[in-house]
C-alpha cells in the first residue's frame, strides 16, 4: 500500500508539472547545444540566463541579474521533465536550491514551461518559481514571457518578457 501511494504521488507530480503551464526554460537537454536568454523582468531589471548540454541528459545552467544569481545542474529524466539543483544567492549569502523543470507543447511553436525550486536558507523553507510560455519565431530565435517569483513571507512576483537564442 505504501509503495503504491509513493508511486502514485510521483506520477501525479510528473503530470502536474508537465502540463501546459507558462515558463522560461524548457527541461530538454542536448549534448553540445544550449540556449541563452535575455529577459526584462519588472523592477528586477535585466536577467541573463543560459544553459549548455554537457551530455544528452546533463546541462549546466545559470541566471544572472541585479536581483539574484543562480548556478547549477539540470538532469533531464523524461522528454518533459528535469530535476535541477545548485547554488542561488539569497540576500548576501548563497543557499542551495533543488527543484523541477517541466514543459509541454500548447500549440504549434508554443511551449508552456514551469520551474519550481525549494530553497532552504537557515531553518526556513521557501519556493521560487518561473511560469511562462516560449514562442518559436524562427530557428534558433524565440520570444518568452511569464512570471517569476518567490513564495515566502515577503512574496515577490515579476512579469518577464524577452528573447532566447538556441545554439
């Protein structure tokens, strides 16, 4: 009974987080290929992000802005689902994050993406999220829009819009 419950919970999580949502980086990874994004993010200013596939399933990824920086690894476990983790700035100190990245096609050239990360500074637990859509204009350029924020005592959300370049 306990194993069936755990398997059901995992399957439900995969389905929830790979449904068409909104977002900024897809879970797919390709060896020797990557993407660079340039986003305007509300009061947070410019956010530069990118990732590069080291293997067919493992990528190095990061984001840099005046608001926060984030560097880590992403491991694709299914076409629409990846696990990720690394270091993120939190105030004046770095903290660890661990999360999921999911995506699914919504329509031709339109992809919905969700990223949800668990952050544990001190003895507290917070979540960060990126929700949005990516529209492929022409290979290798796309436009992206969505929301980015934190679920914490000082909840913060920013609207983002920008471009992506795949290589």
